[in-house]
């Protein structure tokens, strides 16, 4: 059995800890079966946003007539679109792996690992152990059991970004951010998209007003089958049929490609984490304390496999804390998740931070709320954004910002000022008393806060 000072499982944000430990002179083993860089770089936020930008460009052309510019698209070069994204992604993954292999204190084990006992991992038949272990092995797509699905070709988000050919007709099962983003990508580029969702609104984790507006826009853009249960799927002669049941009755939906965007599950089962004695929650995510240490001293976890926020910027935040808490155990610091923003890069974009109205009501929190439409600002009107709005919530007594929710152009950028103010625990007047460039889109955020009755 080979012993290291630190074993890191996963090559995403966990590499922040392995790098700092290596610099401190620790012997480190990095266990990773796939390309380096984790889900975000290889199968998630980086390639998806590069592809989605192509869809955004297409929409700009399609909407140009609204501004008196008459243009048309001659053709879609699908192989170029996919190659452009993954040429950069694959090069970055290779560079990260190369850097780890060249480190004098890091040894890379390029294979799947599994726990065989307390602090013992088997990789390619070799047993590794360490006093300190970091579990940062992420999640994978979850696919429900549906009659016929095991005999029907389908894809998940892992394959959707690297399709060699553009689907002519695509059926998407799901209604979360992955379904929303991929429907936008394929649909804007000309694929006929049908979305099947078991609820009445998409993006159910967002504020209900935002979810409702988003669903309304998508009903205009795509074929939507809501409040639907998938009862079975089948495939014949290259055509996939999905049988669904809705309150209005049953129907069949046909396409040439089926995308299952139904959620994600942690990789704890693949790793056989239970053999370490580490506790898992009811969803099989790793349970940690406020410092991100598990119930087993010396075993830590971060990122998606912890299940708090399945966001790369959350994993990066956690990595900074774990580095400190492992390398400086006398001065451990609890992770501060306050004001964690998120965004959906669909069309329209959606971004949020803090409490939704339904969450505030569920907690019995005192709040006031206000909204402001993009179209009621000079810049919002100039870009013809008639669906966008900003919704804000605050404490009526202290003026503390409780939440901010945006749907519309550049929402992922606009949310940052509210997130920064919340992170610093500033009150509403930090935004309302600031000087904003006129006429610029951020005015819509300031005006929303200015509508609060406090």
C-alpha cells in the first residue's frame, strides 16, 4: 500500500487544494478517470456557454428586423461550432493534466478510484492511503426509469454538447436550467424543439414571477408539454416516440433525438464512499460540517458532491476555505455562503441571489417587494426587451437586501451588483444612493430597488 500526505479525488476545484498542498511540500495523489478540469470545463459551464453564444448571435440576426436591419443566415456550420468550443476546452484540460504530472510532489492516477475501507482507495488494483483525503468527484446526469428507455437511444447533457450532427427534431425531457439552456442552443440554431416537463412552470427554483414569465416566453419559442408524465418511449427506423399523459389527455411526440435533462446525482455510489464510514444525506450527497470536514476526521469534501450549490463558483469558494482548513488546522474558518448568485444562460437569461418571495413567505420573514420592467428604462426600451424585469425583496425595517431576481438581457451580469451589496451586508440605499450611468441597462436594477416602500 502506498501512502501520501493527501489524496484528492476529482480534478475540478479540488486541484486548488492539491496545488497549495504540493507547494507546502506535501506528497499528493490526484485520482481522476476523465479529462482534467472537472464537469465545468469539460461537460458543463464552459463549453455550453461557448455554444450558447452562437445561439445568441443567431437570435441577434433573427431579430435584426426590429431595428430596421434586414439580414438572413445562409447556413449553419455545425461541425465548426462544436469544434470551436471543444478545441479550446480539450487543450485546457490537457494543459491542466500536464501541469499536475510535472509537479514534483503530485502523482496522477488516471483511472477510476473506489474506497475499500477507511482512508483506503483502490486505483487500478493499487491501494492508496493518506491521513487527509478530499472527495471532490462531482455529480453525473440522472435518468429516471421509464418503460422502453433502456431500448431507446437517448442523450444527456454529457453528450449533447458534442453531437457530430445537428438534430432536426429534438425532444427535451426536463424543465430545469439544463433543459432551458440546451433548448435555447438547439432551437435558436434551427432544431425543432419540444419540451416535456412534469410541472406547470419551468425553473421552479426561481422566484415564481420569474418562472412564470420564463415559461410564457418559452411557450412562444418552443413546443411545450407541461404537467406531463412520460409513460413510455420507443424507437423505430431512426424515429423516437415519447408517450406522455397530461391533464388534457395522452399524446405521442416524435423526434430524431431525445435529451434527458432530468437532474443530477452524486458520484458517491461509484466511489463506494460508504466504505469509509463517511455519512451521506438522504439524497446520497456527502454530509460535512461548516468547515467541509466529514464525520471521519481527515476526510473532507467540496463541490457538487456536497450538494449545497451545484455551481462552479460555489466550489471555488469552498476550495479556498478547505485549503485554509486543511493546511492551517489551528485557524479553521466556517464557509460563508451568504449571497450565492446563480444564472441561467438561456434566452431570456435568468439570474438571482438571495430569497425568492415564496421562500420569504415560507420562513415567515418580513419583507417588501418591488419590480421594474426593462422596457421602462431608456436602454431597455432601445434594445426592445419587452419581457425583462427585475424583482427585489428587502427587510422593511432594516433595509437589508433579502433577494434580487432578474429575467432579461444580460441578467447574469446585472445580478452581480446586487450580489456584491448583499455579500457585504449593505442595505438598499447602497444601490439607490449610487450614481448610475444614464442611459445604461443597470439603471433597471437601481429603479427596482427605488420602488421598495421603505
